């Protein structure tokens, strides 16, 4: 399951439907001020939007996975190159970026093999500094 999750974030958006449940919920601070997304299509759209500004973005596990019951936690490092288009950014296209985060994932069930819920805590202030955002 975790391999599919990482491959999804690393650009294989077709995995969304087989990696998360139809009622999947994301809990995260979104740039538009909302705090949740629902379903595989919303997740794939969110990842695609991020990858639009960072097309070569690669996520790698630094710590974990740590599992207990249906819960899995990883700390990841994302690296890539800024392609432009992030609102308000003063960084030039081609700028290398790196930031970290922690994913907490709840599996629907062992039998289902998909994630049902996701909490994200990422170091966006580090990314924003690299992009020249105040």
C-alpha cells in the first residue's frame, strides 16, 4: 500500500483509484484556506496541481514506516525543480527545492488494501522561502 502511495505522489496519478477509497478524506492546510479534500479524483487533482509547478518532484521516505493497527506514519523528503507558475513566487524557474513532511495514513482495512484517511503536516514555510514568498 505504501509503495502505491509514494508512486501516486511521484506522479503516477492513475493509482489514485486503487490506492485510496471512494470516500477518502485528506486533512491538510490547503492554499485556498480549506482543510479537507474528498475522494480519489480530488487527491489526484491536488497532486497534479502541485506537480504543475514542480514536474520532477520526488518523494522519498526518511523515517518509517511506523505502523500501529490501521495507522501508518512516514516522514518524507520532497526534492525537485521549480518550473514556474506558483502565485507570488520570485524564484526563477530551474530553482532546486527541498522540503519535508509527515504523512499519517489510516487504512480502510487489511482486506481492502487502500487508505481511507490522510493527515498531512508539511514544512511549507521552507518551500515558500525557497520560492521567494514572504
